[in-house]
């Protein structure tokens, strides 16, 4: 049985270096690609909920910002330069 994941962009703006590092480590557990504070995440609805819950433990609601955006799978992906278009991997390890 193949688990259906959807492509999301997870982006954050964190004002404190310690919280920024923590957010980076959490997000990388779910990401397949990305740059700096924006990551490509193939996640199920449940995994997205876990990502939000994990990040809410380290982010300061008054100072930091978080955006998780589901991308429309019908849209064409254009990769510039050396970029590799995002693809749902055959297997995925979250941890």
C-alpha cells in the first residue's frame, strides 16, 4: 500500500539563533529538499500535523513566523540552474 503524500513548502522566520537551529533540525526531519529557511516536504496530513506540533514547541508565537503551504500537484514545476524538481521518493524516513 503506497502512502499518499503531498508536496508542501515549509518556511519560517525565527528571530533567535537557538530557536532557528531547533526549527531547522525539526524541519529537516520531514524535508526532501530546500534552502535556508524554506524546505520541500512530502508529507501526509498526519505528518504535517506532527511537523506543526513539533515546531510549535520551539517557536515563539509572538516573535517567529511559520508558513506551511500545500502546492497544487496540477501545476508544472520549473527548476532553474542546478535545481532538481521535487519528487515523491519511493521510501521516506522521518526521524
